[in-house]
């Protein structure tokens, strides 16, 4: 089981993106937030890994779009010295590493589907909160739509 959720960090509080309705800062590249990731009951990403959430999702979809997790994929964090690494194995599985530590393994398609679904939700949410930036976020959605599960 893969659970992915996105949060905005507003005044040192984490608010689920799907519940957030207020305006966001003008500089969308520097919106604080977190992506939480739980895989097979093992926590991979938590609020401790908060960063610039728009950039983080951009880095994730860029990594996914290059090889659909069929090759080793390393995703750096925008503003902290952390990295998330996905290493494909036999039987269509992926081992997930955080900062060099092996956390768990999961079916590649299940992980990819969960990440793509949350990324799509997040960029659609950004369009609803920042319609003036819809052209930019639609480019991200276009990349997401071309990721093959």
C-alpha cells in the first residue's frame, strides 16, 4: 500500500493541500510544504522533510518522466541535503532509499500510480489557488500525463 499526501506549511503548521483555500505566496517556487510518503506501513517521507513543495513535486515528476522508475532514479530535495532514490529490482519492484538508507520495496506500478495521482492532484490544486499561473502548472500536468504507468 502506498499513501502520498501533500501539505502546505503556513505559519509553522502543516495543512493538507486538499483542505487549503487561502492565497499562496506570489513566488510559487518558494512555497513551503511537505510530501508525506508511506509505503507498506513504513514511513519514507514525513513533515521533517519539508521543503519548497512546488519545486519538490517538479523534481519528482521530472525524475519519473525520464524512465518511469525502470532505471535508478535519484531525486534531490530543493533546499536540504537529502535525496530519495528508487532502485528497480526483479519482478517489477522498486527499493526506496532515503539518504542512503534502504526503507522498503514496493511494486513499481503501484508506487508510480500513487505518485502520479498525487502530483496531478497537487498541480490542479495550484491552478485553483493561483489561476494566474495556470499556464505554468498546466505544463507540469502535461509532463505528468505522459508518464507511463
